């Protein structure tokens, strides 16, 4: 019998937490303050959406869980680094993250800068230190994919595009461009890296899965905008309503809440249609998709 | 006949410049401001000491130059990212680098933050996108080595240790710990990654070369401290005398100029002794070592 989604997700979250805990340098390791800040910024919080996607994708390709843990952790470290830098005064200047003071508030700006830098490095260290595939060339391809998803033509590029356009009116295609980079690229990498831990899928299947990942990457951001517009700071665990306050273009500001919700549902529908072609093997991906679209916090 | 050192170095510098130019996204590529800042921070300046070391080490192991260019560029990108972040107001707060305004002055802080982030990512992208060795496993090992050299137990850790100790009195072993991490680790990676582009050296030789790399990594920093204490801003191309002004512990502040110079010479002697065991194949490494110790700007 298949365990229910929440038990499965909780199990995956524990696996990731334990693995990250074991791979982040201990607070007794010099430089202590940096290692404290790295652990503070990564451990003990977050929904771990990207690792969950990697685990679910790994189930589809019947990949070894011990491998998927590593790629899930690497993607989560990239995500964590981006949050630490994004919260800094020169970026979003945020003081609250996951219900705790942000890294530069709890520590200081210089430490936050080096913390983000070191978390990014650790992600690539993890992807290179043990066999994650049967074929080493595929592993190099996975490292390349994570790098492209994270860099100036991926996540960091999306953040730069975002900054360049604060206070400006974006068209819908421009907003989509921004989010495909800012959040979509890393979500796509989480799915594809999870799948690549096993060679069992053919190229056509990989392409379909990549399309699925694009859909949910975008859906994730639409829901994020909706949550920011609707939620309170208490349920969100970070400062709510910042987007409107900062006059940031969002799906809600361009389309309105009702249309944005309809778009999220359409993207979920597209994603589901692709997953249906994979049958029962895609059950966890279906559940994580559902979790992403319907999350309330 | 072997070409003289300056012609050889100039040729290597051109190769690296052209390769970096070709691999950094163009300024017509969105987000334009980020890509402008990345190119601004990397191209058209610098002695390219780390790539020169990679080239010289590659000559020793008779590695394919096309491979060595890639690892030299990757190491240089890590170095460039660290400079961009290091110059930011929350770190060294410097306004001049290589005779030009620093990245956050020429652009803005947020762009400088994302520029450093993206340069780091590009380094790992370069190391994963084509064959750099005959054996793919060795290539994964090279990525791991660059990650370890750059992260919280390498370069970034050294910077954190440095920040933690501004204004404090360091012992000589503490100062050495700091520099082995802050600059030594990346210099060591430059040598070892260059050598690993070919499998021709045995483990004993690799170990000796690693020891050589540690010696010159430390020598490089001792000379840096000497230059900062002795040079003027004009010859240095960056703000001179900052160390003393910031009350930073340096080899000069702990040992005095005369002793620091003697230490640099001793380290060069140790390095030379190791290189002599490699005979004529090590000529470029010998020349680069000489260049590092005797540089005046």
C-alpha cells in the first residue's frame, strides 16, 4: 500500500534535513560564525518544495533514493543561498524569513554575503563528490543544468530582471520571462536532476517531463504572488504585502486576483495532462503539484 | 627554442581574455545590466596569475591547451567573483580595483551582488560543459576541488576568518591559517586543475606539486602584504595602504617588512626545490613563481 502524501512528504523532508545537517560544516568548525550562519539559513525550516519535486521525479524514474537526496539538497542549497542574498538591504531589504530574522539581521551583512556565496559553492561540491548516476557523463550534465538554472541566464538573471523593473509596468510576456528565470529554472532543475539519477526514461519522456516542470515552475510563482497579496505576515512566515508596497509587478497586479487564480489552475491542468501519460509512476509528482498549487503557507 | 616568459605569459593572457569574452554573455543578452557588470568585472584587466599557473602546470603534465584554458577561466571567474563581493560596502568597502571604479560603484550594490553570484555559477558551468580530461571521474574530482577551494572551508572561509579578526591581534599561525584559505586554496586549485587536464603525473608527483602550490599560495599573500605596505595607489591599481588603515593583521604588521620579505624568499626557495625535481618540464612554473614573488604591480 502506498503511504499517504503527507507521510511521504514528511519522510522526504526529514531525509533532506538530516542530510543537509550532516553535510553543512559544524558550528565548532572555523570560521564558526560563517558556519553558524550557513546552518541558520538552511536548517529547521522551509517546505522543501524543490527537494520534494526531486524525490517525486526520482520515484518516476525509479532512481536510488540515496542519490536523489544529494541532488535535492544541492537544489535546496541554491534556493537557500538566493534567499539569503535576496533578503539583504541592497536587494529586498527584508527582516523576516520563515518566521525568523533574516541572515543579515541575525548575523551581519558581510556574514550574509559570505553565507550565500558558500551555500552556492556547497551545492556544486555535493553534486561532484559521489556517483549520482550510472553514467558519469550524465552527472556532468546535471552539474551543467544546475549551473545554467542558477546563473545569469537562470535564477540570478531573473532576479536582475526583477530589480531592473521595480516600479515599471511589465507586459505579461515580460513578467513570464522574469518568473521562468527567477523561480522556474530552479524548479525545472529540481525535477530534471531527480529524474536523471536513473537512466530509465527515454528522450521523449524527458522532454515531456521538462515541459511539465516549466508549467509548475510558473504555477508556483503565480501562487506565490497570490499568497503575498492575500496572506497575512503571520501565516506566510515572511513579511506579507511587500510586493504591492514595493510596487513590484506581479501576476496579481497585472491580471487581478481572479485571473491569476484561473491561470494557476490552467497551468495545473496542463501539468496533470502530461503526468497522466506516465500513469501510476507519477503519483508523487501529481501530489507535489497539487501541494504547490493549493498551498496556503 | 622556448619563447621567453613575457611573450608566453602575454599569449596565455590573450587566450584567457578571448575565452572569457566568448563565454561571458553579451551585453545585448537580457538582463543587460547584469551581463554588462559581469563583463566589466572580468574582462580587460588583471595579471591573470591563477590562469598563468594553470597554463604552466598544464605544460608540466603536457595537457591539451584547449582544456587548460577552460580550467584557467573557471578559477579566474571564482577569483573575480570574490573581488566583486569583497569590494562591497559591507566587506572592504573599496571604490577602486584594477585602476577602475569597483563594480558596485560603476553599477550598484544589488547588481554587484548578483554579478558575483553569477560569476561563481559560470565557473562551475564551464567545468561541466565539455571534456576536460580523458577520464570523466577525474573531471568530477576537479569540480569538487574547485568547490572545496572556494567555499566555507576554502576562500570564503578565509574571508570570514579575516572579517572576524579585523582589529584583533593574530598569532602567526592564525595569520597563516587565514591566508592558506583566503588566497592559498584557489592558487592551489589553479595548479592542480591545470595539471589534471592530463593524466600523465603519478600520485607522488601530484603530492609534490600540491606542496609546491601551497608554498607559492602563501608566498603570493606575503608579497601582497608587502606591496600594500610599500606601494602607492598609482602603481598598485587599487587603494594602497588600506590594510594598515583598517588595522588589518598582515605579515608586515606581525613580522615587519624585512622578516616578511625573508619569508617570501624562503617560500620561493622551497617551491624551487620541488620544481627542480621535475626538470625542464617545470620551466613555466618556475617562471610564474618568479613572477609572483618579484612582481611590483
